[in-house]
C-alpha cells in the first residue's frame, strides 16, 4: 500500500513538474534573439508593406513574422503588473532586444498581450493591452530599450494557446514578434 501511494504521488509530481517548470522558465537572451532574427516565413515586397496599425489587424501577416511566446512572466489573474521579482525575466527580453537593435537599428518588435478566456471579451482585451503596455514600460524605463523600437497590441482571448474557457496560465502571456520586414 505504501509503495502504491509513492507510485501515484510520483506520477502526479512528474505530470505537474513540467508544467511548473514551463511557468517559471524564461528563454535566455540568445534563444529570444535567434527566434526574432529568424527569416520571416514569407518575404513581403516593398509595395505590399503595411503600417503597424494594419499589421496588427492582419493575422495572415502575424503568422509570417518571426516570434516567441513568453509565458514566464507571471501575470497574476486579472493583473497587468510586473512585480520586481519578475525583472530578471524581463532583463532577458531586454538583452535580446538590445542585441537585435545593435545588429539592426531599424528592427521593430511588437509586444502582444494575451489573456485566458475567463471574463468578458471586452475586459480581456483591455487587460491584454495593459499587459503589453506594462512590459513595454518596464523594458523602456527599467532596462533602457529604445521606445521607438517597440509597439504594443492586446488581443485578449482571441489567440488562445490552450483552447479552454477555464483559467489557464499558459494563455496569460506576451508574444514578441519582429515586424520591421512588414512595415512601410
């Protein structure tokens, strides 16, 4: 009986541990940089480039742009605050973006805020915008990333990673997306 309990507890811990590790794991600056420097899935001819406003409304273009989901910034349920305890994670993002800008001063990164599907669509949209803005403010004022290199948008619950109407931390995230190749 005792060994059966240990076996069940071990299986449960093995199932939970990867999820907890993913929640806390932050990509290193080199990994973020590699993802953002990847070639777009399709090149856009200069005459077909769009404004940042148009880009934000075009899922087809978004899918073509190099990106990385950052799930490690632990946004509390219903909150856009980035507590100082999370600054080490934000520093990894800042280092990667600053290295990207050192290599290409024209680079631009779109910070996309996302939420889970709990609550109204309108409140989730506002919250996702606030999360993207919060990360931008922290990058600019705390880690000196040039503001003109960053744009923000909130998508609320529109692009769930985990399709569920329940609370799921994996949906409360930001996505960094390199957009300069698509803009006029």
